[in-house]
């Protein structure tokens, strides 16, 4: 400010902005391929499901250098964090599940069910950060998941035992 309290210059080293250019943002694209199969025999059920997804124009924050900030007076911001849609990636996964339900014909009202399932999720996303491009694994998911369930029921009484193990 000058002696009359008029702004003569503004400075900042960093600024978070919604986006640099709204016209450059593109809608996210998704191409997905999936296959499923199931096998049954008597009281055994085995199923498998696999998928492969290709994602384009993922909306993520990116860092930009020396962006003019249109204020009065105009300033150049050395580092800006703003949304961009130039990121892309792929993710694939597989789930295999087995169920076993034996029949107890000699004990009326008794039932048993055992289920075990394994899931794998992996992939890679490109973060086109202009200061430091990186490759990232899928977020908010574990690479390996193992689930086990046991249900024992007799007439109106039932017990459920569930187990879950996820990798980091």
C-alpha cells in the first residue's frame, strides 16, 4: 500500500484455485470390460468375476508455475494448485468366491453355509502434475482382500462368524 492506503501491489507464493481454465476441463471417460462365470454342482458354488477399466480425463488437482492472477493490479503467482482433467489410468480386478451348503437330511432344521472369497484390485493412474508427474496405485482400496463366512442355523437360532483380511 502507498501512504494513501491504495493497493499498489499484491504478492503471494501459492494460491489454490478451482481451475485455471474451465474450457479445458473435459468430462471423465470410462471404458469397462467384464467377464463372469459360475460353476455349480450339488451344494458347491464357485464363481469368478474379472474386469478391466480404462479411465480418461480424471479430475485431479495439478500444480502450475507462474500463472497470472487477474486482479487489479495483475500479479503472477509462482505456484498454483488447480483442478485439471488431463490425468488417465486403468484398474483391473478379479474376485473368486466359493460357497458350500451341505444338506443334513437326518437333522430337521439344521443348515450350514461356508463362503470364502478372494479379491485382487490393481492398476495405475497417471497424475500429470506439471511440477512432478507421478504414477499412483488405485486409491481407497486394498490390493488383496480375503473374506470368510460361516453360518450355522438350527430352526429359529443362527450363528454367523465373519472374517476379513485386507492388505495395506
